C-alpha cells in the first residue's frame, strides 16, 4: 500500500566495513577446547549461571548450552528461557541487543556476555535519537520494531516483534485500521507489507549477512540442485525471497529441514544455524546460499562477523571475572518491557485462538 510518508535513507556500507574489521574469537586446539569445556561446565555451576546461545553462534557454544541445561534459540526465547530458569546469572552468547533483551525481561538478574563489542547491523542502522525524531513526525502511526534493536528503540516502540510473529502482529493491527511505522529491516518490512497489505512506512536498515545473498547466483545454484528446497530468512532481499520454498524465522527453517521430504536444502541465512539443522536432520545435505563471496571478495560469507566474536575463551573470562555485564537504564527497561510483553501476550492469545476478541492493549 502506497503512502506519502518516507523514512530517511540509511547507508549501511560504513556498518559493513566496521563489521569486517571485527576480530573473530581465537581459534583453539582440541586440547584447549576440551579444557575450556570442562572449565566452563564447572564455572556455570559455581556462578549459578545458565548459558543461552543464539542459533548463529559457534557450534561449541551451542553444544555447551545444550550439555549444561541451557538454551539455543532466537533472541526472544533466549530471554524468556533465562527468565524462567532459576539461575541468578544469564550468560548470553550472541550480540549486544540480545543481552539487552535478556536484561529487559530479567531486570533482577545479572546478565553477562562473552564480549560487549558484538554489535548488530540492524541495531546500528537504527539509532534511537534519529528514529524517535522520525516517529514524532507521524504520531498517528503505531510503531512496530524488530527485536534486533537497542533497548532505547524498543522503549520508543508500541510493539516489538520477532520474524516468526511479525506478519501476525501487523495483520492484527491492519485489521484494526492502524497504520504502521516499521523498523529497522527494510527487507523484512517489505515482506510483511506484501503479506498483510498494511499501510507501512519502512525504516531502511538491513542485515549485512542477509543483504548479501544474491538472486542470480541462487538461481544458478538451484539449477545444479533441482531437487533442493530453498529456505530463506525474510531479512533477505525480495528477489531472493521470491525463490524460496519456505520463508521463515530461524526456528521455522530448522523445522522445515526436519519436516520436508527433500534430501538437500539451500539455506539463505547465517550458516551458524547448520548446527541445529544437522541435529534435527543428520542425513540431510545443507548448502549455503550464494553471497557476494561467490567469485568475488566476501563481505560476510553467510556468517555474522559479530557473532563470530563469541568463543569459549572469552565466555570463560567473563564468567570468572564477572566482566561484560549488561546494564539497561531502569526506566528505559521498564518502557521497553511494555512493548516486548505486548508481543508475548499476543503470542499467548494466538495459542488459545482468542485473537480478534482479545483485549490486548494496542496504542491508538
């Protein structure tokens, strides 16, 4: 749906260059790896801590979370798991906004991260002051932001959504006649707008990983593997999404590998997800979708440079020393929790089938 409102142009190239300068976690020998596994299992118990790791982190971190009773999931489920777990400390392996989300939902707990330098291009492309000023120009619009945003942006929003529930929330608001400001991912926003037909103004941010998947190269790759199913995260460009057999969130893509009969899958999202995909369907073949790295210089090679900063060594250092603690201003956290909780309540209503008769608060 066309509208006269326009979001400002966002140049993500400087953000991309910043990411490329990011040093990954130090490589480990097998002896070092095994020693750190043992050390971290001991530390997690001693420090009354639980490890929650994102699907895009290193295999070792996901394995450690599984083996110690932690959680491997998306950012919201990581935060919710930490809330429900009795541990007093949540250790978040991921990027900064994930640690902030955990703190927003668990203000009484200590939240640590292996590094505080792990950023997210979507978060960086939506600075709170600039975004808030833009929102102020359109007070009649409901502000819906993706989870990949700072605590300050979440505090300015009416709703926070993840990719798994974004279309449902926006459809709900659209049916109520509400107009939307969406941030920060322009591709996910465009996808949601096409699915729902909602009147949406799209902030022009992008994920530096998904932005690099190439439609022309994907077609060529699919021709070589005609029996493969193409799985695409909706943070990808529209011409990549158009080729998908399944468009979905990280969890939905993992489920697709398990549930679909295809033996081969071309996957357009961060390759960190392959750990859980292989676990769900060990006999399936997984192929990375092509990025700018195919026959050229590689910008991301289907893996977030900031996610790659998380490792066993800096995780152990953080736990031992209590460093890299996440702090969120209490008032900002309180405001942000309202928009996050609105989504959680909405998701609960979806499970009961009560949407449409729901009394979920939705700002005018």
